[in-house]
C-alpha cells in the first residue's frame, strides 16, 4: 500500500472503493475523478490533500471557482473544518490555511477573476486539487502546473487532482483532456476515474434520485445521475448518441435491435459535401480591401448514403482546415480521386462562377450540385440533418470494435481525429453566427440531400444532379477508401 498514513487515517474510516482507487494513484500526475453527482468526489479530493500531511514541508491546496463556493456550509472548507477541528492541526482564517504539527499545510484557493491565478505565483505545492473542474478555465488549470514542485529531498509525489460532474462551461476542454469515454489511447501521467452514484454507499441513492435528481431536465439528469459525458452544448446535435457502424470490408455492419444488419457498400451512393472558406473581401483597418483570413475554414465531408427510402448516412471522412483560397479546388480534386463521389454538393451561396470553372479543370470532380438555401437561417437549414441524427439515421465509425476489417494504427488515429472534430463541432452547434460551423454546414447539406433523394435516382443519369462530369456508377470504386 502506497499511502500508509492515509489508509490508516482514523479520520476517514469509511472510504469507498472508488475513492481508494483514486487515492492510490501516486505515480500518476494528473487524475480527474469525474462522473455522477454524489459519487464522493469532493470528499476524495479532501482526503487526497490530507494524504501526506505528516511529511514536513508538504503543501496542498484545494481550489473552487469562487471564495463563496469554498466557504458555504457543507463545502470543502467546512468539511475540512469538521474533520480537522479537535486535532492538532491549526486553522488560520486570514490565509485559509491549516497547518499541521509537521509544518505541512493545506490551503484553500479560488480562481474567479481573470488574474486570480497570479496570486499563487511564487507558491509551491505537491498537491493541487480542483473541485468542479468544468467551472474553471483550462488556462487557469494549466497555469497552476507551474506551482507543482518540491524540494529535492522531499519524497512526496507531485499530484494534480480534480473532481467534476459532466456539463458546465468547461465540459468540452475537460472532456478533451481526460477522455472520459475512453476513445483515445491513454496518455501517460493522466487518468480519468469514473464515479457513479452507486459507488458511494454513504448516500441513499434511491432517495437522492427520487427527491433531488428527478427535478432536473433529462440531460442534466443523465450527467448527474449516470455521469454521462455526452456533449449537450448546443442542444441540437447529439453525435455521441448516434449509432456506430463497423466497416466490414464490402459492407457496413450496424445494429438492428439485437441483431446485426449489413448494408452493402455497392448499394450506397457516395457523397461529398463542402463548405469552403471564400476568403470574403472586407475593409481592413487601413481602409483597403483585404482578404479575410480569420475564422473561416474549409470543410469537406464524405459519406455513403443508402439507395433506399431510409437514406441512411455513413460518415467516412471529414476535413476541417484553413485552406488557402487557391488550394480549395485542388484539395477537393484530391479527395474525389480518393473517394470517387457520385455527388458533390454545396450551398448555392457558397459557389461562385470562378469556382465552377476551376472545378472543370479536374476530371475527377463531378459537376457540383448547388443546394438552394434561399434566405433560410442556419438552424432551419440544419433541420433535416438534426432530425436524421435524432432518428438514428446517421452513423459514425465504431472506434472500439474488435470486428470488421483491421485498420492500421495510422488509419485509426486519422479516424479518431476527424470523428472528434465532427462530434465536437456538431455538439457545440447553436446556429448562431460567428461560431465555427463549417463541418456542421456540410452535415446540414447531407441531411437536405438525403431528404431530397429518391431511391434509384442516382442509377440513371439525372438532369437535376447534372450529367456532365458524372461517371457511371462504378461499384468497384466503393471499395476504395
Ligand atoms: N468515504 C466517505 N465516508 C463518509 N461519507 C462520505 C464518504 N464519501 C462521501 N461521503 C458523503 O457522501 C456525500 C456525497 O459526497 P461528495 O459530496 O464528496 O460527492 P460529490 O461526488 O462531490 O458530489 P457532487 O457531485 O454533488 O459534488 C457527502 O455527504 C459526503 O460527506
Ligand atoms: Mg462535490
């Protein structure tokens, strides 16, 4: 046992198993204890802070976002008080610090305002704890790492610990950093421990659910009750809940109730939708017309759609990059060479005569299908895709599968990365102007295409999708990606 003092500590006789796991991770620098409400996270953070207080020179600090969060009855400072009053530790109310007979200290801090983090400049801690991590800014969190150090002869481990429920302002950065859904290979020195309400035997879970959690809306309830890390940012797309497909070589394997269903790739129509940065000219500060570089990225999204009434969409790839204006078309050509799309589509306000002409230079780019947008706003334009997503008609690749064809590690990483981009952007999509929504735009086009699509249509040459540039539907090409 690595933490002899703590595990013998009479103050906390009743640790639950998850808390013990969390406390035993001395050789991992960064651990986040995250999940359901009432899992015992705050308590565990406090226990962690007290783990080495018998070691001279040990310094721990526990952060909440505001001073009020720290000082409310039942909050961290109050709980520490309950545990430590009556012991030989001494409280200093001015600097919110307990000092132990060994000289070790436990302080409480907050990072409310922009520059609060600099108040800890020059301090040195071996344990830094953050409770309700999603309330903090990542910048403040990472800054505090510079305060994590010790004297050469000090044996205690250096630890940054945090606890949080999913949701809240910092949900996305915390999720990205700790990967609570286990989608990436582990990062050395960083760990996520998942807390569930049932892990904490000291709380009447049924009663808590019935009387307290039942008051919450269903999303927050899922986050608090189950520790669900699904993104609920914009409340329109829930890509984490979309069904997954397994690439079985010549077919997509999907779940159909408790059975598997196979969708043959030859029965699908390959589509690329795009939203390119137009480099809109705008007035610069000097009054001259400048090319706008900020914000706007180009997005290309590739999917296979079933040639039937369902119009199921299997996402195969997406790119979201800042691409120089002149390189947009060559990049599209490169993508068309690789994926051989049957349809390439874009919103009509996103297509210029020059681009059309430019595309003609590349045989592999089919005539681009302009999607009429009228004056509809982004949210209206996205309805078709939002509904399709909601009804389980859009599929993302299953990254965890052991079945299907074996892909190289490189392919896996590439897939991981675009799936993450797509999920993050869709989840955060609100339809408001100015947010990064290029990928969301391409997904919106997919949805409208699928709505317009009539089965069998793409097997004939069809005026409405343009004949020129379209090659006959080539089944072999569907194996290539
Ligand atoms: N090991 C323990 N021994 C005794 N009581 C405990 C223990 N761990 C947690 N508790 C009690 O269970 C309750 C919930 O614990 P805690 O507040 O730490 O959970 P939490 O995960 O931080 O909850 P929230 O998500 O609401 O912040 C508290 O009343 C706490 O005192
Ligand atoms: Mg808590």
